[in-house]
């Protein structure tokens, strides 16, 4: 009640409320960035795993490491490490 009649106190209350809202917003934004980063990392990891599985299948069919590298984008060393 006193904050409504005292302009300085009202200003302090409003400043405090704004700071709390800003803090809450900052936390929410950080959480969103973390989720997006996690999704991106998961997708990238999944793509690599898919390439490795494809390379395994190609190796089992007797295809050359060079051809597998061209088809999957994996390096020759990465493919050799699969064996």
C-alpha cells in the first residue's frame, strides 16, 4: 500500500520486478539455447553413426575403402578403424 503512494518506493518496486522478470527471461533463454545445442549435437552424432553403419555394410560386401570414403564422406582412416 505504501509503495503506491510513495513515488521512490514505487520506483524501487518496479525496478525490482523488472530485474526479476529479466532474470527469469535470461534463464528461459539459456535453457532454450541448451536444448537447441543438444538437439544439434544429437543430430550430428546420429549422422556420423549412420555413416559408420553404412561403411560397415559396405565393408561386409567387400567394397574398397576408397569407394566407401567417397560414398560416406568418412576418411580412409576412419573406415579402417571400423574394421
